[in-house]
């Protein structure tokens, strides 16, 4: 009998300022927009940083609305290596089992589909395309989330100077 997977994708315009957005765990003690630690010293991924129930997502657009999609799945949905130029992964622990994607400064909050395994460890795979294109092409992003035990961050695909820069600055 074939395995049935539960996958849900939502897409929206995400307003960014200072090239930042935040993935936050929906807990009462949400850290909000705290200062984030440096990138992992041995396995830098550059454009996503995780600390205490929140993740900082960096974009190449400084200020404006960009195309953003989030897929929540009950197992690894597979990286879209043909559709994106940069792809990185990192572990994330959710206490609440629910996440939101928040625009910089709390201007907008995008509720995400409920996490399939409730509270626990998840893997975040952050995809980006056109990060080096000034105004010729709009950058676009995909964040995939699925249950997976904690593991080291990794880079799946790296082609942009933008990602190389962020991996180098810690």
C-alpha cells in the first residue's frame, strides 16, 4: 500500500525591512525579535539563524514585498534544486507545535499550518532564488518544515554571492 503524506503549502506577499523576517514559535514566552546568535561555527548556512524558538530569515531585498511560500509536511518533501539557486537546512525546536512567520517590526503575522507532530524537533529547509539580481528579477523564497530529529546545519546548494557573503560573516 502506498504511503500517504500530508503536505500543505501556503504562499503570500511577505513585507521585509532590513532584509529580515522571523519564524516564531507560538508560545506565551515568544522571544520575538531578539538578537540572534552568530551562524554555526562549523556548519555555517548564512541566511537562516535559529535561537530559542525563533528563526531569523535573511533576504536580499532590503525593503519591500517579496514572494514567499511555506510548505509544512509530515516528512521530508524534498529540496527543489531545479527551482532555486540557494538551499540551506537547520534544525528548529517548537514548544507549541504552531509557528508564525512575522514581518520585520511586527507589521504583519502570517499563521502557518499546524505542525504535523506537535511540539518537538523539526527541520527547516530555506530556498532562495535571484538573490544576486539587483532589480532585474525579483528574489523568491520557499521554507519547508517537517519533523526530524536535531542534526547539524547544512548547505544543499550554494550559487549566489549573497549566500556566500552571509556564510562568511558569521
